[in-house]
C-alpha cells in the first residue's frame, strides 16, 4: 500500500506533474496549477536537477524578447515517468479544472 508522501515530496511531484502534463508550461502556469509560489517552484526545480539528476530546461521563446519561455523535462533522472504518473498523478487531480481554464 502506498503511503502519503511528505509535504516536501508532494510539492516536488506537483511541479514535475505540472511540467510534464501542461503544454509549454511557463512559471506562471506551473504556479497556477500547483498553487505554489514562483520562488518555491524555482527552488524545487533546482533541487530536482541537483538531487534527482532531472534535466529540466527553460526553453526560451525565440520570437519574444526577454526571459520568456517554458519548462520542459528532457530526462527524468532517477524517476521513471510512468511510475510517477501512476503513483502520484492524483496530487494534481483536484487542479484539473485549473489546467483546463489556463488554455
């Protein structure tokens, strides 16, 4: 039986799920879907890169000036994408309406 993850782990998986299930998610999109502050999301992404060897990249929009763009997972590091979706997908299930409203 799967036990509930700690709040810190749940926040990490929420960010992973938001990036992987949202089309070209910006920082604002991830914040809206996860209900986490932008500064926390940036820290979580940094931890996922360093502690879990995930390759999460900021992909800039080439047609716009400034730091605009979206996040994309290029390598899942120590995680198995399918296992994450199956075991932790429920963490964002109550945010489904938020994801739909953003598009």
